[in-house]
């Protein structure tokens, strides 16, 4: 089973906040700590942004 609509919206908010902090030069580990997620998740998001922008 996947996320609910509300869950997807919350995850998207986290991704956009991570993108903003990444643009500010904050380290992946710090972003992960602030958001309560893994550094690996932040790394995966950053890889997608580099290839397709925050819309990715």
C-alpha cells in the first residue's frame, strides 16, 4: 500500500524544505536531522533535483 493523499502532501513539503536548505548550502546530514529522515533520502532527492529541478 502507498501513502495517502495527505501523506504524499506531507512528504512533498519535506522535499521542498530540503531543497531550500540544500540551496542554502546546508549539509545532507543536517537536513536529514532537521527533517527526521535519512541522509540517504536527502541524497536521493538531491540527485533528482540535479537532474530535473525541484519538480523532479
